[in-house]
């Protein structure tokens, strides 16, 4: 014997769906709304003890007002023509109050709106329960009521999960906003270190290919009395060497791949106790650079009638770091001694580059 499948009518479906909506309101009030009120209370300087007391007072007011209004509303529900208009009034009071709670800026305003919304919700239930006899027959009443109860549980979970996901998302965004500056700063420091390593490696690569000798770059002129009359440098050879160094540095930054920098989560929190521990936060950093360099002749006393002459190549590299949606500019300066010797004799105050 086949059992005929139970099909709900449009009126019965509407009654069931209302249970879905009001059950969601109950679960939200019992779980997430107190958390929001707690945040408002703390922002308003209310202690945790007072916060719980005020929340209890508000719930008590709702209970007392509902207990007073229920017999009156129940009587009106049995009066022809009054059931649906007053039900709609209570419904809109609850809906508007529920929406307004999210816009409350202070804990006191939130509490007042909560009381009004909860009274509207409680008042609507009086009429909602009495409508079951209007939307179905006595034979179908038990099944319809059971389905409303069951779908109410399911419906209450869906908005709860959505709101919980939003709360967690906001928590993640707040944590990101708090940690991002620290992570960006630490990543910039690490990227600066890596950029310096690239520059040094490029310079070492050029030097390993052979640097010019001092005698090839500098010419010391002596007078008839064997005194030093001038010190001149070969600008062509110096510039050729400078071009090699600059080209090698720029080539070190030509790769398009972004460098991965790892920052420990404990270090990003700024708490010294957690420094260097925790999971590694991976930050992709893009590096590009432009290099400017110049030579400098440095003379320093090296003893009686002796002067140490150093030909220095001063390198200044502007490194542009692209990380976490930001562009940062770092200056990396390096000084490289190209050639050095000790000149015996009195060195003139002027050096000449030819």
C-alpha cells in the first residue's frame, strides 16, 4: 500500500516560512547579538558586570511587557478583522527593530532598539500561532506544525552560519589591518638585505673578472727635485670600469620573478616573547633598481711624508620594492675601493682627471 506524499498548500507554506524567519531571529539574539552589544558597551566604558546586568534588565523588560500584552493581543486575535493588521504591525516593528540594531552607535540606543524589536517579535508570535487554524484543517494541523518546527531549525542555522562567517571575516580583516604594517616593514627590511646581497654579488662578480691596477689608473708626476707635482687619473678606464659595475648591478635586478620573503608571525606581533616563532608569513616582493655611481679620490696620511691614495667607486642604487600592494623606495649605498697605494712625498692639493 502506497502512502500519498504530503503536499503543503501555499498558505501552509507561508506559515512554515514565517517560522523559518522568526527562528533565525531567536538564534541570532541568543548568540551573536550579545557579542555586538558587549562591543558597544566596552566602547562606551561599561564594565563587564554592568554589561551583563543591563542585558538582563532588557530581557526582563521584554518578558514583563510581553506577559502584559499577550492576553490583550490574544483576545484581539480572536476578534474578526483584527488579527492580520495587528500581526503585520508587530511584524514590521520586529523587522525594523532588527535592522536598526545594526545601525545603533551607542550601547543604550542598541538596548532600547533591542527591547522594541523583541517585543514586536513576541507580539507577532501570538497572532502567528493563532493563524495555524486559519491556514490548514484540523486533520493536517499536526503535520504542518511539525514541518514549521523542523524548517524553523534549519532556517535558523543558515543566517547564523552566514553571520558567523561575516564575524570571522571581519576578525580576519582587523587582524590583517593590525599585522600588515609590521609585516610590510619587516618584509621591506628583508628585501633591503636581499637587494644589498645582489649588489655585493654583482660587484664581486666584476672584481673577479679583474680590476685595473693602480698604475693603469693613476699617474704620479714628479719634478726635478723629485717632489710630486701632480696626480692624474685615467678617466676613460675609470668610466669603463664604472660602466661594467653599473651594468652588472642592473642585470642582477632584471629577473621578473618576485622574491619570496618570510616573516615569522610572532615577530610581526611585536611581542618580544614571540619573536622568531610561529608560522612563516610569505610575502612576494618585486625588486627593480637603477644605479648611479661616481669616483672619489681619497688622500689620507700614512706616516712621515707618506700619503695613502685610494680611488673609491661610490655606488648608490635606488631599489623600488613592490609588496603587499605598496611601492617603497630604498636607497642602498656601497663604496668600493678600486685602487690604492702609498705615495712617498708631498702630495699637491689638486688632483686631475684626464
